C-alpha cells in the first residue's frame, strides 16, 4: 500500500486555474505529479455547481480536519470584526 499526501493550497490554486482553462484531469495530474484519479476525486469532492473553486476546497479541508482547533492558544490569530 502506497502513501499519499493531501493537495496543498498552492496545488488547489493551480488546479482551479487549469480547470478554468479546460485542462484535462490527466494533464493536471501530470503537471502536479499526481495521479489523474486524485485530481478527479478532488474535483468531485470540492466542486460547486460543476465549477471548482480553490478557496472552497481549502475551507472544506480546514473544516474536515478541524484545523483551527489544533492551533495552540498563544498562536491563534485574532478575530477581525
């Protein structure tokens, strides 16, 4: 069984740009050095109305892993109102 890593926010940004340019999943995967199936799952999981939005995908990732709950209290960013 191989190991895998999650897409980074930079990779998601690139993916969003390429998909807006109608680049295929296979080509996006080649450019990111990822399997095309990974790209397909990312798009399926994080598309809104058949359109991939990187910021939406990043927010889903943070919520899924409860990212901000893992930050130490002294390192928390202030809430801007």
